[in-house]
């Protein structure tokens, strides 16, 4: 397993809002009945329990009488604790009630609701789903924990061949602490399974602390999204095929705005790019680590790796008013020269800014990096002998700046050329380390830390 990080351990409700017109006893009775129903609904909003193989009364009220699977319709405002086990595919389609959430939460030894009937072995593994479909608004699907970036997730989503991990058509949906397992790559046009699929212009989606791996197509296939957050995720090994176009993130469409990708790790992604965005505005990409391992099969477009760039757009599409801060991109020594590390190859955007990034190539960087005319770039650090015209750029980086380049630990053992100090939320690195405490703001996803022994990192 590739080690990522430092030795200390970066391990990879709507109530009745309108008054009633009273009509004598009938109107009064109707109002009393409505208020009684509302009180009943609020009283019933509580904790419920789900355990595969449960054989009690199936009331869902405790672990003895738990549901054996989630009911088809759930109660708004409630939390459903789920024990270890296999639960098949589930469709989350309970109608909205104002902004009341439904929480689907993995039960753990320390957080499992009631103790009635609880046994610790119910919460020491994973709950596995055969796919997730969310068609309504206001959901929190929370696996609660992970042992590292790559394993030990509370929820595991393992769909059948050509199935999507999570298909989402609702707004205000958060999925966190879950592992999504794809059905590729297999160097073939099928299956075309995607990790996260949301193509109807959704708003306020959040994907946090996920592992999305081995997809036959895109880890993220998204269209027209706004106010999206993707953070602290590990995304690895998708597949792009001549008859099945792919990239790590495929995000475009009218209305695409205010999407944030921060503090993620991207391993062995192929296709047009790692993060490919078109017709977007106001997006931010910061604190990401992008790299390819020696295990990479080199089967993607343009002779392997990606065709346009690490963070880019398609040839005839643009994005504007976007920020690119403190990303680290590590390119192997081999691969087609058409791989360019820069942003938005092919079409010029406007008012885009690229600062404090670290671009490293074990071979010649040369034409493998380019910027379009719509990107202001400075304070970046490069291998090779060029700063690409930057007044405050730095170059000449060697593998010695990394803690263990061959082993895949790209944290820093020395500072880079000084970057530009930036405000919150850009002032922490991939591990949560505050930037600039030593008087120097380093380039790339990792801030150089002098006292590594006392560095505490939360998975």
C-alpha cells in the first residue's frame, strides 16, 4: 500500500405555516385534528434501529426489536442507526417536511443510541449497501468513521456490475465516511459504473471522507451542480476507454457554480483530466494531492495518464472566476507529452487564479505544463529550470524535498519557495496543519512541519 502523509500518520419539518379558516365546529375540529397530527409526528421523530438478521418484533425501537432492513418510508426528523451487515440496495425517497433531515447513521461501539439489546460486535465492522438512490431532499448518510483514507469505513457501497454507487436527484444531501467500490477498470468499454452520479442540477450536495475506487467510468459524474463540497476523499483508479469517455470528475452544464474540491487525494486517475469542469463559475480547487503510482496500468487516453491536464476543462468549454491554490501534482517520468499539468487547456477562461501549487515531474516538465490566457499564475513551485514567467515562482525542486518520494509520501522535509499567504479557509493543509506558522507559506498540498514527531493527524 502506498503511504501517504508524514510518518506520524496521514492514513491514507415544515410545520403548518398557514392559518386555517375556521367554519364553526367543523373548522375548529379540523384545526384540532391537524395540531394533534403535528404533535404526533414530532413525538414520533426519534431514534430507530436497524440490524440485519434481527428477529424481534421489528418495531425498530431498540436493538432486540430492530428492523432487519430500512423501511421503505422513513420518518422525517429521525435518526436510523444501522448495525454491521448486508442491506442490499436502497432507495431514499421519503417526501420532504420542511428542512427536516433524515439521518442514516452507522452504529458504533461509542455511538449507537440505546443500549437496550446492544452488543459491541454489532458496531465493529461495516454496513454494506448494494447501491444508494436518493430522490428527495435533506438527507445525511453518515458512516461515522474510517480507520484510514483507504479502509475501515463505517458504510461500504458495493453495487453490482454497471451499477452506480450513489445516484442522487435531491438537494441538501450529505454522504460521509463511506467507501464506494466500482466494477472496473478492466480495459473494456463496460461496465460504465460511476461512483457518485448527480446530473439534474442539484444544489447543496456534500461528499466528505469517502473512498471511491476502481470505477469503470467516472468517480464523479455531475451536471449543473451548485454549492457542491467534496473534501477529504480518496479517489483512485478509474478507467477511460476509447468508446467510454471518462475522467476523475466530470462536471459541467448550465448553472454549475460555487463547487469546492479541497483536501482530497487522487491516485492513478485517467481520461481527459483528473478534475474536468466546463461552463462553471466561482469554483475552488485547493489542497489536493494528485499523483500516479508505479502500479498505474497506463491504459488511458493520450497514451496513458490524462489527455488535457490535472485540473482542466474540455477543449471548447471554459470556466471563470475559479481559484487553484496549494495543490500538489506529481507526474511520473514517462507518459505522453500531451499531459499538461496546467489549468484549463484548450479554452481561455476569465479571472482565474493559480497560486501556491507544486508541480513536479521526475522527467522533463517542459511542454507538459501550460496555462491558458485566462489564468493569472504566480507563487507556484516547479521541478525543472523554468518558472513559466512568474515573478515570484520557484523552480529546481528535486525528489529530496519529499519525505519518501519512492514510497508515495509527498509531505515535505524542507520548505518550498515562499508562497503567497492566503486567508481562511485556505490557511490549513491536507492534514489540517496551519500554514505559515514558521514564517513561510509553502507551496503544494502539504505545509512543511518542523516538529513531525508531535504532529497529530486525524484520518
